[in-house]
């Protein structure tokens, strides 16, 4: 459980007693009291039409062992049929032909399942239930390890034409990892101004969270804009005919601590989201915000001066071997991780 390679070690024989434990965990997750996110994690939407989402750029990383290729952006055809009449009648032709680029760190609205206890809810400016979220990671799930390995090999070549052609023929569902944004009515006691007179021109407040879910990229509906001030706005604006919803955001709600925690400015929001990602090691391959450099340097210096009794010296400095190694592997490995350059 504490191994850095526990996913690899699962390939070995698993004790029988683990099966009922896993079933209990799944049942507990299904009965969780989280306000949203569980339905999309347990059940993927049935897509009866051609996917609206395509990857038109090269992936920045290919993980052969996980059968995933990671992207910085995707092209999305806006789901006109999910918009209200005000937004779906004016620019239908333009929306049907155009594509909208969704990048890592963008905030968007996500289609969610209808709450059975709230069947009369108003979904304006959409005709379906929705919720705001931040896009943390984007990846394609490949069907075979061979196709994934070929993709990585072609990415290493200098022939740009060959890479573009192969990527256009890639198959596999595009998934996104999202971080939910909670609205004030979803957190008990979050709206402290309800008893006071509130300016109707002020933006509704949403809260960053540490809740991460994985859903199909086809669940994306429209863009969202966050502001660190309560900018007056009377109604959702539009971007190329799509409804664009504006929110005020300055606080972070932890679903694990059940309390508000210090967050910082919106300029560091993307970095905060990646901290909670299951793929944060992969996302480190992308450009790191400038403000993180001194923080990382401080952490390294702190670790170097740590008073822990043992372990640091071996991690920081490898021993000098002046003789032939005395250790050999005389059996076949049970697993080879090409992306990590390791055999087990």
C-alpha cells in the first residue's frame, strides 16, 4: 500500500480477502453525501452521436503503461441542443460549424444528472442540469498498449507530417479530470449575506474545492469566467453564441475538512488544481508558473536541512561504486514500464 509502484505490484496475485473490501468501498462511495460528481464517476453518459470533442494537437506526454496520452487542449463543438432558446436560435449555424478550444485550467459548465429531489429546478441558461468546474487534465484512453507505444515512438521522430497524420487517426475516448466549483447554496452557511440587503448587480459567488472527478469530455457545455471582485453583471454574456457565465471567486472549500481553507489569488488557481490531480507528476512536464520557483527552492532547502534521523543522505547522493555489482537478476521480469524505464 505504501509502495511508489503499488499499481505495478497489483499485477501479482491478489489475496482473496480484498474483494469484499473493494466492494464495500464502492458501496460507500455510491452512498456518499457529496452534492455532486458521483454519478459521472460511476456511470459514463451514453453517446448516441459522433463525439463533439477532438484532439487536434500532439500530446505532451504518452503513458504507455496507463494507456493514456495527455493533451493541453481539445476542440469542442458547442452542444446547441443543450442551450436555452435565447442562445440556441441566433447563431445555430455558426455554432454548428465552429469549434471552441478548451485548454487546461479553463473553467467550464459541465452536464450533470438531474437530482431526483429537485425535479422542478431551473437550469437557465441551459435546458439540462449543470454545474461549474475547472479542467485539470485532458487525456485520451487508448485500447491497446501497442498503439500507445507506436504513438510515443512517432512523437519522438522529427517528421512532423507523420506525427500529425497518426494523431488524426487515433481512437479512444477523450476524458477530462475536473475540479468542481461549488455554488453558495451547496455549502451550508456559505451565504452570509442572505439576511442583509444584497446588491442584485453583484456576481454570484462560487468556491474552489479539492474535489476531483473524471468524466467524458462530451459533458462540457460552455465557458465560465471567474473574477476576484464582484463585478456588476445583469445576465450571462455570450461568446460566439455560447452562454458564458460569470462568477465571483475568492475562497476555497475543502470537502475533506468540511471547512474553508486559505486559498490565495485567482492567478494561482491552476497550480492549486494540479495539486489535487491524480496526474500531477505528468502535469509537471508543462510550464510551471513563475511564482512556484522560489517555493520549490524553499522546499528543497528545507528538506536538505531536515532533522530526520535517516533517509535523506541516500536520496540526495548515490553511493560511488568502484567495483562490479554483486547483484544480478536471474529471472524474467513480471512487468516492464516503458514510460518509467523500469522492469520489475
